[in-house]
């Protein structure tokens, strides 16, 4: 269950990890090693949260604003609590106590050395997404041009592209690591 197995003196790299193909042992690729590491653990979201004192004020407000009823009876249905009635890490991510954060930075030029502005967002992942998109929307400049008798507003970046980039970053993030 604790894959991958490897040669201690070689470590977790292709020279130290082998995969059996029929009667031949072949070095594992970096991708195979990463997959074995990922597959050897339960998903982060399903594990029991180390913090069991969670509140969901922001999530509740958002759901109520959209006429979606949410209370403690929904915790198990939504996998916020496991069968033993413990909060999962999914609950931790959606709770007001979420320990992870999002950092956004606007740089001068393409060198990523000089900051024009930067912000860090914390709280529930739902709140972080809302705050991050609001911030990026303020920075996403609008220019206009007149076509015939109508003004057409054009943003530097399409709003849907920014939304997708932020959501993909959050969804595909590896929460087993604690960096922001």
C-alpha cells in the first residue's frame, strides 16, 4: 500500500524505482512515480481534517443568497463529514478556517521582478475565489471604441478566461502541500 518501493541509495527517481512488465523490471518514469505516490494515499479531500472546530458562515451566506438550503443534515451527503461523523478536509477547504490562501500579483513588465500590486486572500475557498475575482476584475482594464453609433467596451483579458484560470488553479492544486 505504500508505493512506490524504491532503492534507498537511489531515491524516488527513475534510477531507483522500477516497474514490473511481465518478466522484466524497467525504470519508472517521473510520471509513473508521481502517479504511484498519488494513488498510494486517500485523496486529500476525503481524509479527516486535523481541525474539527469548523464554521461555515461564508458558505452559508452564499448558499442562502442563492436560495439553496444548507444545514448540518447536508454534511454527510456533501462529504463534509465522514461515516464516523468527523469533518473531512473538504469541509476544511470550504470552512471559514481554511488554512490555505491565494496570492495574486500584478507585475511591471514580463520579468516578474517588480510588483505593481499584490494581494493575499484567505478564508473559505469560496470566499477566496470571490475576493480574487473581484480584485482581478478591478485590475482588468477596460478600453472602448466606437463602432458606427455604439461604444464597445473591451477588457484586457476576457472575464471568462480569468475565471477559468483562477478556478483551474484552485481545483487542480495539490492541497497535500501547505504553500499558498
